[in-house]
C-alpha cells in the first residue's frame, strides 16, 4: 500500500470511528479531536484546538488531574485509565456522563503525544442500574413469599377460607415473580433456570393445597372425617415443601450477602447423625433403609447448625433419588488429623456432564426434572462446607448411585 493510501485510510478511520479520539501534547493541550469525540462532548470541530485537556475533566478532580497526567507521562504505556473506578467526562453544556478511557503514547519528531480513546457507557450504566433494581425486587418478592407461607401454616388447621385467600396471594406472588423473571430472562442463563424451577416447584404444592382445600369444604358429615384429615395432611405436606423452597431462597440470599459465618463449637457428631437419621426415617420410601457407619472419636469442633443442614440436605437427596427397597448409607470417621463424612445412595446417579454444573444455583441433572427439587441444595451444601474450611468430593454413575464425601481438618489436635 502506498503512503498516500495509508494516510487516506488512517484519516478515514479517524473521522468515522465510533469511539471518541483525542490527541494531546505533553503539556496536555488538545491537538486533534475526531467527529465522534466532538459529538460526544458537544463541541465544534476545532473549538478545543490548543485548549487544555482539563476542560473535559469534572471540577471535583480537576485539581488532581494534572498530577495524574504528569505521572502517566513519566511512564507512558498503552493502558485503560482509572481501572476499578467510575470515570466521568464534562460536556460543553456542563453535564457529566460516564465514560471509559484508554490511553496510548505516540512519538513524532522527538515529541511526545498522548492519544485517548473515549467510549460513552451511559447506556451500559442504565442497564446495570436496572439489573440491580430487579435483583432487589426479587429479594423483596422472596421475603414476601416467606411471610405469606408462615401465615398460611399457622391458619391451615382451622381456617380453610383464610387458607384459600393465602393461596390466592401465593399464586399472585408466583405470577408476579414469573413475570419479573421473564422480563430479565436475557440477562443470563441463571435466571432462565430459576424460572423453570420456580414454575414447577410452586405450581405442584399450590395445586395440591387448592384442590384439598376445596374437597375439605365439601366433607361435612362425621363419617367423612377420615377423608378430611387425609387432605389436611396433604395441605401440611405441601406447605412444608413451599417453606423448604423459600428457606433455600433465603439461604442463597444470606450466602451472597456474606451473612452466614461459622460458629464453631464442640459437639457429639455421632449423636447428631443418629438424631438426624431418626428424624429422616419417617420420610423414607417403602422398605428403604438408612445405615449408619461411625468410627473414631465422637467429639468434633465444627459448626453444628451448618453440619446439621448439610446432613439433612444430603440425606433428603439420597431418599428422593433412590427407589423403594434400597439402602442409603451415612458414615463418619474421626481421627487425629481429619473428619470424614460420607453419604451414599443407590439412586439414579448423575451423568459426567451434569456433575460439572451440579453445584451451580438452580442447576438440576437432566434425569431429575420429573423429581421435585429447587436445584439449590448442593449449592448451599458446597458453600457451607467451604465456610468450615472443608473439602467436598462427589462420585456418581448413572443408574448406580451417588457417593458424596466431605473432609474437614480436625482442629482438636
């Protein structure tokens, strides 16, 4: 390419670039501005020629800008300006707008020039503000759902009419939640998965509650008391399912806000496991067995509340994904160096592809979509294990079962 053609090409790039381009000398005086920069800043083509670059700097930092400029000139190199902080530029009309700036030094005839590339990020900032606002709305909706569910649980036994009104409020909240999530579905895959999970997990217990409540109102004779009691238990079970879902949402919110910390104390791990297994046996399927294997010291120094939540979550999954008549094993061994805890089932297993994403929020295995669940349990377990400085290892094969091993350092030695 001839030199003349190169000059014409560079001139075209300069004039038609969508980024603003400003070239200043070592004294900070503007030598060139391309049309995009002029339009962005509200100035005419040559209006700022030989004016100080400081005219484009907000008044709040103008006093320090010369020091920044001199510091850059001492060690000039191509780099973004103001990494990690919000930058603003001053238009001719006195208004400020958010901006990204990258700097590059150029040298000509033994003279040093600085070329600045400007990008107006006003639209991006508006989108970020909108995303934050929607996230706060979702948190408020989750809290509202939790409160509505608590009210429902207190009144379910003797006020079926109030129960139906509460169901209506929950359905309304679920619809509002789905609409809000639909508006934000293009943000990322996380929200798409949340919509899919919430739509299924809320609809099933709500439908059960509504149908049972209608049937209860029709059972008025004493001989129908047994049928009425059956539907009351179905309502109680569905309410508990909703409460578990909402509790998972609140746990995720607290984890993300950094509000969950370990409260380490000395407790009997063997006794805790026996207590949890005793409670969980009432949830097992026909002829399912939970076997306990324990070796070593009983006393450990961990967070008992987090540990209880972890074990309940893992055992619930094992029961849920294992067929009738099969065994589930929970084991622990404690020695002077470490504490090992294991939960193993003979369930449907997890594919290699799904294992890569299993601890992500709202992620569910492809073979588990017809089984009730939020996709939050293992994500919460993983976080609780991390909080106590533990390590989690998962081994699973499709149609053979899953084994989860958790290891903690023994801090008593």
